């Protein structure tokens, strides 16, 4: 027993020593950025600021949002870097974000900055890039099973797609929620629920993450995965037999954004991170995965993305999507949750 | 050692005080590591989000939510089915091992242990490759989907099989040849002596095996998480409520419900253990099988069929981790083992798992064995020692998910003086140690019971303090058992997902959790690679253990043969 307590004490002392030895500030950063890019983000930032170390907490958009809300009274995060703007608007409503105008924020496309800046206030969040809904279609399995390539959202409700469509669960996945929100804005609420009722007949399952449907389509587990362009483009360049489809009705999108958590005791380091997040260099980093970024003139075309992607993006109303998030998700769960992956 | 000791009575009372202190520390470990967290969880289940007492309102809401309440039926169905499959197969194989002269028994025993070395996520991943929409054997399912009850039962059966086999081999090893001779002399047919001698003789082992399999099946999280699809069970509901929706109250409610079947099987198992003791009389003559080619080859076929399936499942995971882009580019590569580019921790999380496993194996083995020794070999403080023994038996009935969640409730309270261990490796060590306490405790007690109580008596009469007797005599003599315990703890700490999934942080991400996250995000090959990595790590440690045990038994433990 005494050995046990001694070891506990020893390791406790060892830990305090080791944290004291590192001069670097450790920032706890909550994010929903794609897992394969996380390392790269931290490395690029640390090249510029080696004195700040990032501790990532990563999960799907809905999970990170729920976690931030649950920790409202005792926040664990210092910074959010890479979470859907609709989620940040919810957090702002709860008073969880600290207002701060990063150095050089004026250079960004105004659409990508918290509108409060126009009223003379400091922005509560700053945008990074846009991520765009897309359908991944497996050409080999499509041919084998006689499932044609879809062209529109409406196509997915046709009988030949029954059991072949996979989509993310909007409660956990930001991509899932932007699909639902965009359908609401395209066809108003009644029309969107009617569409989802019909789509539900063809869905084989709802996945936890927004990448998973495209991954599953790429490995032939499904023919059609409702996902987002980033994942589809990347899988295609890895050699997966997938085609990206941008439905003719228009595609939903959301913005990845960054913010400081109110009450963080590492405010200085947090501001440094935000300053860097709006730089041209950071935006060039975002552009390695996303075709549309906040810093004008930075974006280079990306492989496997259509050139006219901005024309396909609908006129998204993030405020509406944020304000109705809770209600829509409740309704969605009541209707369709039976087919969900355990999250 | 005895030089300069103070007078007998003063020294004795001082020693007795230390003994009491040690016992109280052991009690403290189990109270803080088990009882308080469980109490905190029970409290949470009758509170609302604001922390006010709401009675059974949460439970009422649970029963009224069909999506949640349906999981009870789902869980029971898959647990009962898996139990039937596993007990049936394990009985056939155990019979082959103990009651026939089938060839290659040792090889089969080695094959049969393999599933324990992998996290339960591994068979689930393999099953997708075997029976998924692109799987080699998908036609076997005749159009049914592997994502759901079929996949869960298959995955669980694979993972539980070794546990069931070990129990049944023990049960069937206890046989009395005199009964069979009598039956033969009376002209009883073979099938009849099977039903009147063999089965009744193994009945407690069978019941015990059934309950162990049932508990493992109903509390497992890894298999349904990967392959459950839309089929929700209690364990995945806890996760979904807590991680997906941050609804801790509902998580606590589901945990309490999950605790019930496990507690029930715990009580039944204890009852059986007590009855089993006097079953075999001292005059029994062990029954030795005589060769019978027809029977021996039948059982060899069954056993090697099972062994082949085990190899197939593990081989599939290995293959899956090496294929470039399954199923369209089947060239082989090691790139999926370069997890660096992926979140989920990669090699760092593997390092963390190693750290955890080594800490639990060393700290846990010493703490548990020393506690067992205090309970078994001390004099005085009888009620305290009995209470400790009961507490040591309890962790077996607490599912990992439940314990992990209970730790959040207890250790994450702002007022808790132990709040600082939250989010560190220490809480993972404590949690894992407590989670796997019971089996280690039982192993220690069994080993200690074999030792003559005279050792302590002689030590005391030589005026040697009890801790000296412990580390100079008891510990070295019990080394084989101590090694068994440490390997058991190591392997379980390496493979467990359910207990730690709520407790890791970005600094303490574990390999088993990484498997789950990689799979969740769709990196199926990397998930397989991480699961394979865990498997080979456990296998390496297991082989090292076998080698060391062998050395010890032939050298340091020579007195056993001599004695």
C-alpha cells in the first residue's frame, strides 16, 4: 500500500516538475478540423510561435459543441480553432466567447467576420474557410449494382437508391447539420421535412462523422455518401473510385471559424493564436484543403473541386441555422434516430 | 534484522498499528476508487441538470423514450445469443481438451487464448472486411447486414470464447474415474454416462461460465460501437448520452440499468463458487482418456475449426492494416502504421497505452497482492478484513463504462480534494486497477492459501516485522502468481476501451481509444493497424511472461518439485 501511495506521490511530483520545466504556454484548443490535417495546423502555427504549444481536443462538430455547452460554467478550452460558425453563434448567444479583433482582421473578406464588427464592436469570431456539402458516388459499385450517378438532391429519393445512401447524423456532424439547414433554406421547413421523410426511406444508416459517408462510399460499403467536398476530393486523389456530385439545387455550406473562450486564463497566448489564424499564411494553409478561404486572393484551385464552386453555394443564413439548431435537431432525432450509428 | 529491536510488547503494538494502517489504506483505495464514485453516480441518476433532486423522474423519462428503452431488449437478446453460442462451442472444445486424446492440444490452447490479447474492437473491424458489402464471405449472410445484431453476436463470441473455455476446461478437469468405471461395469451406454456423470459434474462450471459470458457480452462496448450500425445496446447508449449529447443524467440512468444484470450474475456466480468447493472428494481418481480415433478426430476437427476461425479473424485485421486501398487497390503497404498524420494520437497514444499498462501492471500487482496478503494472512481486525474481501469481489460486477462515468461524477467535482488527478494518467491507472481488481485478488488469495500459515508464525516468533516476512518470503515464493497477475493487468490495460473512454484527455489518449476514433472518422485501415499493434504488444508481453515463468519454475521454484 505504502508503495502505491509513494508511487502516486512521486509521479505527481514528477508531473509538476515537468510542467514547470517547459516554458511554453499550453493552449487547450477545441476543434472539429479534419483529423488528417490537425498535425499540420499545429506544426505551421508552432513554426511561427514556438513558445505556444497546442493541446488539441478534437471530435465531430456536434460533439464538440455539446461539450463546450456542457462545460459552460467551468470552461476547459482556451481557444476554438476550426468549428462551424453556426455552432459559434450558439456559443456567442450563451455569452461564452470573448470579443477580440485579431491584428489584420480588416484584410479578411467581411462575409467571414462576425457582423458585429460593422457596429463598431470587436468580433466574437473570425472565419477561416468555407466547407461545402457534396455527394460522393462510387462509380464501380454504382455500375455493379445498377445505381446511376445522381445529379440532384431529389434524385436520392428515387427507388433505385434504396439502401444505398449514407448520410451523417446532424446531431453529431456539422456536415449533417449544414445539409439539413440548407434544405430548410432551399425548400422551407415543410418541404425539407417532406424531402427528408422520403430520403430516410433510402438511407441505410446515419453516421457519426461527416467524413464517414464519403469514406464508406470510397471503400464500397455504400454507393452514395452525403458528405463534403474536402473529403471527396482527398479520397479521389488517393485513388478511390469516387466522383464528387454537387447537386443542381445548390449546396449548403458552413464556415469554419475561430474564437477565444471567455474567462480563459491564457488570454495573451490565445490572442496570439487568433492573430495568426487570420494571416495570409494561415489562409494559404486552409486553402490546402478548402477551395474558399477568408483571405481574399489567397485561394488557389484545388484538385477535384469544380471551378465554379462559389456559384453552387447557396445564400446560407447562419444566424437562422444557429437559432433553430436545437429545435431542428430535436425534431430530427424524433423522426429518424432509429437508423443512427451509436455515436 | 532483529538487532536493536525494542521490547516485544512495544514493538508488537507498533507493528499492529502499522498493520491496521495498511489495512485502512487498502480500504481507502477501494472506497475512493469504487464505492464513492458509484455513490456519486447513483446520486446523479436522481438529479436534474441543475443538480436538484428529482426522484425517479429520469428513470421515468428513460422508460418513456422508446429509442432508449428498446436497448434493454436489444442488449438482452444479443447477450443471451452470444452466451449460448460461446458456451456451446467452448464446451465442445473443453471436452476435446480434457476428455479425449485429440492431437495438438497445446497448439489449440495457444490459439484459443489469442482473442484475449486484442481489444474487442479488432474482431468487429475484421468482420466488416469478412462480411461487409465488399466482404469475402458476404453471401453467407444471405442478404442480411453485418452491421447489427449478427455482427455483434459474432464479434462478441470471438472475444468471449477464451474466457469461457478457461472456465470449462477447469470444470471438466475435475473428474472422478471411479464413477466412469462403475458405469462401465454396470453396462451403462456412453451417452448415458455423459448425461448422468459428465454434465452434472460440470454443472457449476457451466452455470458460472454462462454468467461470465453473459456479463461480458452485455457490458462490452467495443464490438457494438464498431459494427452495431443502427442497432443500439445499453453500453453504446451510455456513450451516446454522455459523449454525443453531454446528457450526464441520462448516462447515469442507463449505467444504473446496465449495472443490474451484471450485479445479478455476480451474485449467482458467488453462490455457485461457494457450492462448488466440496464437490470433488479427496479420494477421487482423475479420469484419463484412452485413445479412440473416431472421437479424437471428431473433436480435433471441431477444435481446429474454431482455431482456424480465430486465426482468420486476426489474420484479416492484419491484412486489412496492410492493404493500400481496400477493396480497389490491394497492393501492400505499411503506410497505415504511420498514424502521425492522423488525429487520434497515433504512436503517441500507443506510448501512453504502454505507460498505462506498465504502471497498472507494477503498481496494481503489488498493491493488490499486498492487500490480499493482509486480508489472508493477518491476525485480528477480522470484520475489517472480511469487509475488504467483499469490496475486492465487487469490481467484477461493475461494467467498465459504468466505472468510467462514475469517475467523472466523483473526481470532477470542484470540491473533491482528489480533483487534481482528473485528466491525468493517474486516474486512468486507478480506474484500470480497480476495474480489473477482482480476478487479481482471487488469484492472489488462491496462491496465498497454498502457503503454510507457519511462515507468518515463524516470522513473528523470530520477532521479524510482518513486512519483512512479506517481501523476504511470501512475495518470492508466490512469484508465479504475481507474474500472472501483472500480465493479466498489462494485457487488460492495453486492450480496454470501455473504462477509459470517458477519462482520457488530449495528453493521455490511449491506443484502444484511438482505434475507435480512427474507425469513427472512416480511417478503417489505420484503425485496423492500431488494433493489430495492440494485439502484438500484448502477445509480446505474454510470450515474455511465458519465458520468464518457465525460467522461474525450472530454477527459482525448484523447491516446489522437491517439496
